[in-house]
């Protein structure tokens, strides 16, 4: 009972919390100068296109864009509209249609055969990707339409060659955030056990970022274990194959 964290959280809290933290940390480290304009600061924290699902921006990249006057460019506007439409297509046409099949499968698992159960799992992964990346496409396109450039957040993660590469391509900005502000700040050591512990700490925190329940903590832990277990095997196999 004590392990269940039944918290009620405001919409988008993780995104503007992480952006506030990165701003504060970078100013403290003297990597950037603090902005003197409160409007620029609060616009950076709560920029509406990426508030709900990212990408998570760094102050050094986004704040300078708010401090200068944006000029309308027809060519960029067309690209922005196409990006918004592509994101909407991924979300509405692909993700929402797959959700009908996936939700039915998870609601009635006893009716699934081995084949349909495998389809449900595969379709869920595609649904999740199209849902999340579709929103990010719309956020990036909306920002570009207003004259602002946001970071890319997905780079074909489902085509990654191993689990580590999946995370380098999936929600790129959050994993860079954990890398720079958590992993690199943990006590470094040449001992294998310390490196393993550092990876597991980062992934458990990443799990809690996705949700405030023990199941998300375990999800992060399992993903960390999978990377530590299988990625070295995959790397060795790839290296061996490249010799022939």
C-alpha cells in the first residue's frame, strides 16, 4: 500500500519543471546568463506548443529565439503546415485506429490467440510511437509556424539496432536531460558495479517521470536491466559479424 503513489499532478508539470530545473542549473553553472525579461522567462517555461508532451527545450536554445523578432517566411510556413498535417495523420489516422484494436485486445485477453496477442503487442508499440511522435510533430510544426525552432524528439526509434539506440532515438530530449543532469552528475567509477548502479538509477528515475506508480519504477528498472544485459551481447555479435 505504501508503494502506491496516488498523486494528482497538474497537466504538463514534468515538462515545465524540467525546463525550469535545466535553466536554474545552467545559470548556477554559469553556462548561460539569466534573462532579465520575465516575459521571456515565463514564455520559455510554458511555451504552449510543447507544453504537454515535449520536446523538452534547453534555455540556451530557446530563450535567444524569444529575444529577437521573428520574420515570417512563406517557405518555412509551408514546411510547418506539412509537419502539423503529418503529425495529425500519425495521431488520428494511425494511432487512434490502432487503439481500437489494441484496447479491445487488452480488455479481453482471454479471447486472444497467440497470433492476435502478438499483433496487439506490435500494434500497441506502433500506436504509442505514432501518438507521441505525432504530437511532437504538431508541436514542432506549430512552433515553426510562429517562427521558432524546437528540437527533434524522434528519429525512427523502431528501426534501432539495439535497446540503447532506441532510447537515443525515442524522446531524445528527455533522455539527453537525464544524461546531462543526472547520469553525468552521479559518482563516476571504473568499477563495473558502480556503472551498473548509475544506469539503473537513471532508468528508475526515467520510469517515475513517465508515471507516479511503482509499476513505472519497475518499468524503468527492467529497461535498465535489459540494456545492461543484452546490449553488450548485441554489440559483440555485430562486431564479430563485421569481421566476415
